[in-house]
């Protein structure tokens, strides 16, 4: 039993789950009456404009519908309903890169969101169902704009600010967005950086659907203003009324799209619903983060990712909590920045990615000790498997061995946490996501639905529909079915496959072992190898390319590209080509996809039917012995040739 860490009971007051028995009791409720238990929670947690009478509709599975005849508004759920008893409570605490602070109360947030919503209607003619692309830095307006969309029923699609013009353009076109909301730029590490020029570049080709661009002036650097297209948010907001009616939305109306990587070159527009999504965002705040009225919650993610959507904006606000938003980076001005902020704001829950933990550990192992971190109760991690040394440092040094660590496993598609410890109940094992949350039927199975034996790797599946699940892939329902419901079946019925492998141990604990597809995880960012390959292939001198992940100390996985050139003119050129390839990647995707290693090889290991054997390339990149049968390759000698190049 020595590898269990037990929650410190004295750290918690009235937690939702204070023991595993309480956890099992709720699991039992779901077992006895799955739909009824969900319905009870949905009735208790959501302020419905019109109550639902239907719970789950499976007629068009896997296009499931939850609470389909209910009506609500997610912005109302997150803001307006709190005005009764929390109007002067801090909703958002913002800290700028330079340390500037701004507190926005629920009342102020209500006004700003309404003004913005009115602006969208009056100035930009945005209507229910229109798509709005948000390309923004980490400033409160990002949340305000998202909520303004929700208020009037527009569907937002936030594109991470690190994506390139090409990547932004693809997402604008796929969603046929009517409006793009951006900022001139913002600040990072003490310097201004720009976003608006990227939007200008993106809109040059093929974005006919875009009528207007709304620009928030944040860093006040010079930008180009396109006449009759670009408008200043800061100007327009001045004349807008601070009251706007919350549109009555159907439970199943899409709340947002969020593009994520799959195994092909084209990103998928993951579509989320209104009621199911917000219900789970709020519930997991209460269950996993034990959010209490006086808490200050800080999730360090970017709003451009699902973690930012669910645990900076929607979850905390639906729960009526105080959420911290930070413009800067954890290492500026030094590796103590986060700990200084924890001390200053008396943060109670701190939620970040393993990559940040590893970096902060490496840069300042003793840094946390310089600050008073005693307000912390829960430390969260998300996005990739956390390694035991990083876990231990987080637990012992940051948490002073008092805090519960919640290793939360989930995905863009799941909307919120799927597998996670309950902080006051679950005995935790380092680097283990532990158990499925109540209501979530997470199983490690074989493709035919049989349970994978204890201690062996199987497929991580969710075998029952749940309210916050992805509804479809925007514009591509067939791909939705194929991507998620094509691989695994239980009793002949397709079930949701996450794309991850997992293992259940002798205590029933679930550990995630990583992706089973061609998706890699770089610093907690999900990246399709096919996307990176497509970018590299655009280089004139590249004949073929295969990209794989390779373990990386800080990033978790790094990007390793095997490149076959059309003509090989010696090493000087190769260095030049690496530079050009990385420029290509920056243009096509963004700096997050830059290669850590590029190896020039004479050919790729291919089967006789032409399929590239990425598994062999992964083993070579990791310096692992090759266990696969290579005799079936078109040219078996290529493996030794590639190994010789990598080892030279
Ligand atoms: C993929 C989803 C969910 C928000 C951030 C990433 C990996 C996520 C964990 C964890 C091990 C994890 C999985 C998953 N992942 N959380 N706690 N332990 N792996 O969202 O970009 O949709 O990526 O991240 O591989 O499939 P995403």
C-alpha cells in the first residue's frame, strides 16, 4: 500500500465526495438509473428557461441528443443568474504580462458581455447560429467575446493565437465564419507581439464569408485598418447598452466549435452542445476541483484550447467562482512567476500541464519555497501523462505534501474531465488518472468489447453516451462516425474510442499509456503527424517525409521528421533545408509544430503496398531495438541504413 497518497482530510470542508464509499454510491445511482441520475443533476444545476422532458435520445446514434427539448442560455447560466447573490464578487481576476491587475466582478462582466453582444448584433449583424472566429490573446475580452456569442446564440470558434495565418484561414473557411474578432496584439515577456497582421494575411485568400473584423486594441501598436471591414472594439463598445436579452437556446444548439488534430492533415471542428456541455463543466468544477464560494481558481491554459474553454471560462463561471486569467508566460520575469501569483491571489486550485511543471521544476526546483503557497488545496494536471519525478516535485515542493493532485484525463471531444481522482476521496498513485468520474463509463477494452486483462494495454473507450460529449465534426458527420465510433464495439454497438491506450492495474486504477494513432502530444498540444508532414511536403526539394514523436525531457514528445530529398547536394544544403522546412512549418501551422530533429534519409521503410511503417521509425527515433518484422518491407535494408544515419 506504500505507493498510495491519501487526501489530507483537514484540507477539505464539505467536499462533494469525502470518501470512496460516497463515490461508489453515486456510481451506483448511475448504474441503477443512468438517465434518471443525469436528469436529476441537470435539473438541479441548470437554470432552465424551459425545462426538458426528454433525457437522452439515441435514435440517431452516435449522434446523441441530451435534454433536447429544454431551453437555456449558457451566458445566463455563467453570469446573469449569479447577479442575485454574487454581483460584487470577482468573476475574473486578470494579470497582465507586466503585472498589471484587473478585477472584473460578476456585475461588470454582465455589462461587458451584454455590450459586446449588442455590438455583435448592431454593428456586425450577427444572428443565432452564425459562426464567429476568435483569434485572441489571453485577455479578459477573450472570455467576454466568447460569452457574448453564447448570449446571442452565435457559435464561436476560438483559434489559438499561436497558429499561423494559413492555419487560421483553414479554420475560418471550414466554419464559414461571418466575423473575426482579434486584437492588435498583446504582451509577452515584456514585449508587444502582434496578432492582427496574421488575420490580415489569413483573409487575403478564400475567406469570402467574413464580412467584418472586430479589433480589440490591447498593445496599441500600429496596425493596418481595412476600410469597411475592420472596426475598433474599444470605440464601438462605448455606445452600446449594457443590457442584452439572453437568447433562448435549445439544449442541443451548438455552443462552440474547437478545431483539433486527427490522423489526417485536416483538423476537425469538434462541435459541442449548450446544455450537456455546461452541465459537465460546472459539475466537474464542483467534483474534481471542489470549488467553493471563497476560492480563487487558476487554470494556466490558453483560451485557445479546450482546457481554457472549460476551466478558465465556462466551468468556473457556471459554478459562480473566481477565475484567474494570465496574459504572460510562467517563466517571465523568472521561474517564480506562478508561485508569486499563487501567493498574491491566495490561489486555492492551480491547474496546469506536465510540460509546465517539468519546465518550472528544471528552472527553479526550490523557487516555490520562497513563496507562501499555503492557500493551495488542489493541484491539477492535464494534457499528457505526467512522469513520476515531475509528479513528486509538484506534490512535495509545490503542494508541501498537503495538496491533492488531480491528474485529469480528458480530451477536446469529451468537453470536460473523464477520468480523475476526487480530491478529498481518492487515494492517489503518482502519475495515474485513477477512476472514471461518476456518470462516465470509461472502460479499457479490446476492439470487440471484451475487457482487457489487468496489467495489459487496451483501448480507452467511453461505452455510454454522456452529456458533454462531442456532437459531430462540423461539416463532416461521416468523419465523426469513422473517427470515434469506427474502431470499438460493445455487444455489436459502436462505442466512443478516445484514440488513447490505457491499462487497469490490480487495484482497478486506470493509467493512460498514450495515443494509439498518428497523433503526438507536444507540450500538451495535440498535433497530427499528417499535418506536420503536409507542411514539410510543400518544400520543393522534399520527395517524401514521415513524422513521428520522440520522448522529450520538457515537452513530453518532440517532433522527429525523416525527410527524403529529391536531390542530395551535401550537408551545407541540408542545414539550409532544415531552416526552410521550419519556416514552412511556421507558415503552415505555427511555431508549436517546429521540428526538434530532422534526419535526411535515402528512403522510408515502406510495405510493398506503399504504407510507411511509422512504428519502425518511432523505434529508431527512440533508439529502441526494432521488434517488428522487417522482412515484409519493400526494401528491408533501408532500416539499417536509416539507423546508421541516426547513430552517426
Ligand atoms: C489528449 C487530448 C484535455 C485537455 C488538454 C488536451 C492526452 C490529456 C491526459 C492525462 C495522459 C492525457 C490524451 C488525450 N491527455 N490528459 N491526464 N494523462 N494523457 O486536450 O488537445 O484534446 O488532447 O491528451 O492523449 O487523448 P486535447
